[in-house]
C-alpha cells in the first residue's frame, strides 16, 4: 500500500510537534522562573555552579524559549539549545542512578523531538 499521501500533512505534524514540545518546556520552565531563587539554589546544590547562572539560564530558556517555539520563532537555534539541555538533564539523571522508566525517558523523547526540530 502506498502511504505517500501522508507527506501532505508533514507541515501540520511539524507544527504540532513544535507546539507540544514548547508547551512541555513551558510547563517545566514557568515554575522555575516563578520561584527563581529556589531554582538557583537547587541548581547549585546539585552541582551546576554557579547556581545563580544555571538556574536563571534554564528558567529563562524553558519559559521564553518555549514561548518562542510555540510561536514558531527561532525554532532551529532554540531546539539546539534544548538538545544540549536535554543531554545535560539525561546524563545527570543517569549519574544519579535513575532508570529509563520513571527517570529519564521524557528527557530522551524531548531530545529526539528537539533533534528533529533542529534539523528540519
């Protein structure tokens, strides 16, 4: 059977992926930005020093970068930043002994999605 007709919808699929990835990052970024001092302290406590820099950077990237993704702005460079972020988060979770299931599976899915957004 020929499924080539499905490629007609690739633009919609790409837009859906972009929006969904943006919504997920926004859902994780907004609480970090809202409680920025706590976020900064937490980043420092888990080894990302200086926590003030890394906590602020991640909170801003996840909140404003996600908003830009949802709007379709700067998709490739933001996706590249999110790739680096997800690599860092995934490796950190592995180092902490977390398993795939109930640990870093969301990081892997977001990494793959961001790789697709970055290279498309």
